C-alpha cells in the first residue's frame, strides 16, 4: 500500500511489542545474547537481521528509527547519528575522498569542516557561491566525486535546482548530497528529485522540540552501507534513548511543519510591509529570487525566514534583544520561535569579509517560526521594531 507521509511518520519501522505497546520499546542494553554461535554469525556476517551491539547501531530501538527515517524520505536505507555534523562527516569521509564541492552557503560548522579540516586529511574541497555554478563543470571534469549543498541555504534561503545539479553531476560520475534540514521531508524530497543522499540535522525539524541532538543520512542501500563502518568506528551512533525520542517526534512531523509553513508565510508578508525592514528572504514570497524554483521542487516553503533590519548590525542586535516571544538562541525547527543574528552565532566563525562575500550582513536576523499564534509573533516583532 502506498501510504502517505503522515501515516509513514506514525507507523513506519515500529516493532511489534509482546506487551501491546504501540511504539517500539527503548532497548538500553549495550549487547544482545544469542542462542547459538551459528545464530550470532548469521547477524555478524549479514545473513540475518538482528540486534548485536548498540555501538554498531544493531539495536532494535535504533533500527526501528532508521526504518522510519528511510520511509519518510522515500529511501532504501537510513543511518541515525549522534548529530547532524556526525552524519555529514561520515558521508564526506566515505564518499568524498575524490573531492567535494560545496555549493552556496552552509552551516558554519560544515564550512569549517570542509575548508579547514578535510583538506588536512588529503580530501580536496571546493567552496562555490551560488553565482559560481559555471565553475562546477570544470571541477567535475577534474574528477570531484561529491557535490554537496543545502537548499534552502542557511541563512539566506538561497535555492538550488536539485534535479539540474544531479543530472550534471551524474553525467560526470559524481554523487549528490542535499542537506534537507531547513525544508524537512514534509516540504521537499531530494531523492525523488535525483539526489543520491539526503542529510539532516535531526536536532531541528525532525526532533522539533529542542530536546535532542541527532543526525540522519538516507539513500540507497548500496551507498549507505559503506558509511556504516565509518559511523561504527568513529563512535557516531545515536543512543537508544535519543533514538526513541526522535521516533516520538517524527510522529508529529507533518502537523508541526504544516503549521510552521503557514505562520512563516504570514510573518514574512507582515515583515515585508514594515518600514524598518529592508529586506525579507522567504521562498514563499512572489518577489523572492528563487520563488519559481521553490514552486517546482518544494511542497511548502518552510518555517524559516530571514529579515534585514534598517540601520545595520547594531539595529538588528537591538531588535533581537527586545523580542519577548522569540527566544534569542541558535538552532531552529522547534515548537518555540527562535531568533538569531548569524554574524554572532551560526556564521560567527567566518571573517567579516567572508560573510560579506557570501551576502550575510550584520543586519540579518534569522527567524525560526514555532507553533505559537502567528499574530502574537507578529505583534512581538512589531514591538521590538518599534
């Protein structure tokens, strides 16, 4: 049966419990016993599925979560990690050794990993801005093996055409990985658009309550299985308790994100009309540069928007400090609304020159819209701007 996303979020991966629990129990055990050496070897050597050792991820709670994660992105397989950065680093170490191209802006930790750390391991990395796509073909001709990008990006919400980039990369024998954290599987499905991998900071929309840290990687079994060994030996596996929390959160993913989509659109329209706002970046606005592309590859426009305050960085700081319902904090995707000034948090590690090159001004405030009443959030922004 071809079940809808909301149904998969609730039911996919759940293990039948002999006591009748509708949800997979939390198996906190580190190791699992076998009736015989033959049965143990069947699991160790891959002939049979089963629990073995939690650090390997062979734990029923973790495996149930991974089945659910794969189902919500339409993937053959998924791996759960202790953080989004763990998922990215394992992906890069497995499939990026021929070289990695990062398109457009990205999370500051991702940029640091690509620019400062992976080259020290002998992995060539190339950071291209969104208006430098013409350089991608030359890099692919040189043998780069992995193209990575966020869409929408952090924090300017720039969009990339997943299908077009995937076709170009595949034509040169490269793989494509899309960070789908900002969009979530509710709004966008990169695998269906041609990508090879989807990566998430599950701390954000998938977790949705600001109470867990986790990551996820989805794709085909053939491409995901080599990543498993890196996760195992780098100690990046999610804990069973966190896996159960994340599975709980996924059951409400669709209703949360659909509400956040609607509220973000309403707030974006209100901010566009405010005299103290120089610019509003939100894919749902008709004048957003990537609006037509958003209509083609997204089913919803997301709960993230970025505003630029008239008066520059100090003015933006004053607005952030004056907000009452929007909590001043990094991260995103929770039930509570958050505000962050990228130059002080997510992209603080970049030099002012590099931020300017990437179009990240000090006047920017990134808003993560939660589940409060949209009118109350608009009123909070109005009082802070006033």
